[in-house]
């Protein structure tokens, strides 16, 4: 007799080459032994949970050997179950089902209270709920159980940033990026925090340095575009946003940002085309994109379309004086003095410290032949800046119109 495939050489020699008699526990011919089935199940669970390797998972034979107590076997089995519960919690969290995620995570922590992964996920969940103190406590529990990795640094940075502690946040983000240099999110967090600390040049240098390392990452290119916009370098901003749009072809937000940059760079025709296409795909259009589109229409002498875009911008952001100011200008281009007066009055009300708003209101009132209101708006400017040439010019025109209309 030859050794069976499932027999060890020791077992074969012990039986003298004879096939051993089947015991009551033996599996029927053609079926896997029960222990093998259970071991396969545990292995499948381990792989589903993303555990490091098969060698680190408890096999059925290790659970039943005399060296391991029943309590030890139960402890290992609890860790496997905790891993499964944590995976369910992570799936629920990704789907936005926070209550269900917390329910699964509570079970995972109860099964394995020493798991650092459980506490890291707990911190993420609490951050999503806006519970900063509880999230910080969860990270402390992770550290107490030996956690010292990039994820802990990153989440600590998020908490510090939420509290407005930007230097601490920067340190934690830098630590996370150093420990895991292939994670673009950590690089982005460092760059954004540098901007918050009023260090945009350093942020831009960092992003450009990492540009080649993350050739297919749109986020870093969008950050670069935003920094260029802050610096008033609109052509460079447009180039960065164009790169981001090339990578993230379905991201309409990037297309809106590209259109805004092009409009600020006075490339109105190209900007209008991009913004119109993006607006057709988007469920909602951000106010800044509507303002950019309106400016394009106004520069291309499409006053009615400009007025419509600015009207939508004021509806989306009714407390932003810029939308009302542009709406007044577009209405003037359409000859709609009533709409222009209403918009000019609103922008002067929202931003009374801006002399341009009072200048616009004074001009509209003069066009309407409301000379008293025009004089009031212009005198407000001349009180603070008596030598303002445009205000003085318009004020003289108001007086001249009044004299001409007198009997």
C-alpha cells in the first residue's frame, strides 16, 4: 500500500503501510475532514478581514493542541470575530450609516478590547459625528495598546486642526507623511495646513515637489491651483486645474475651478465653454462659478445671459455683495435701471465700507434722474476721500443735471 495524500510519513510507517481503520469521527469518503472544513472557514474569515498572513492566524490544529488552553483558543476566536465586526462597521461607515457602524464597532471592541484598529476606526467615526473629545480619547486608547503609526498621526492632526491648533496639526500631518510617503492624502493635509498658517509658498513647493510621485492624483493639482489663485497667478492656476481635470474627468467641481481660473485670466471664451458644460452636468452650481460665468458673458457682450447668471448667484448666496454688484452692472448693460438700482442698493447695504458700491449706487441713481439719492451716495464717498476723482466727476455731473433741469 502507498501512503495516502492526506497521511504523513509517520502515520504511514506507524500503520505498517496498512490503511488505518476509520474512527467514528472520520469524514465520509469523498468529503473533507471536519477539522479541515472549520480551518478553511477560519482562513476565509481571516482573509476577508485583511489580516497580515496565514501564518499569523490560529489554525484548527493549534487551537486543539494540548499546549493551548481552552481560554486561549476562545481568545483567538474572539479576535477573528472582532475583525469581522470591524469590517462590517467599516462598510457601514463608508455607506454613511453611522449608527449601524457604531453598533458593529461596539461589538468588535467588546470582543477584542486590545485591538488598536478598533479604536482607530472609533476615532474616525467620532470625528465624522463631530465629537472631538471622544475621538481624542479613542486615539489615546489606541496608543495605550501600542498604536504608533501614520493613521494615528493623521487623525491626531485632524483633531488639532478642528481645534484651530494648526502648528500641532502640521506636526502630526508631517509625521504621518514621513511614515507613509506614498499616501497622497497626508501630503495634501500638510499642504493645506501650511496654507492655513499663511505659508502658501512652502505649500506650493511641497505640492510641486510631490507632483511626479503622484502622477495620477488630482487632489494635489487642485491644491496647487487654489494656491496659485491665492497668489493671483491665474494662468498657472488654470494649468494646474487643467491637469486635475484631465485626471478626474468626472469631477465637475474641478471643471468649475478651471473655468473660474480661466475667467480671472481673461480667457473668457474658453472659460464660458467649460463652465456651461460643467453647469449642464452638475446638480448644483457653486456661486463662484455662476459669478465667473456671468463675468464671461458680460465681457463677451451677452448682457442678458450675464444678468441671468448673476441673478442665480445672488439667489445661491444672497449675502455676498459681489453677486449684487455684478448683477447691477449686467442690468445696466440691459437697460434695466430698476433691477440695477435694487441690486446696487443691496450691495451698498451688505458692504457699506466699500466706496465702489456707493459709486455704483450713485451712478445708477443719476441714470434714473434721482439726483438727491445720487448726491447722497456720492457725498458719502467724498466725506472720506474728498479728492476721489471718479466720485468728484459724478458729483459734478449730478449738479450739472440738476441745473439743466431747473426752470
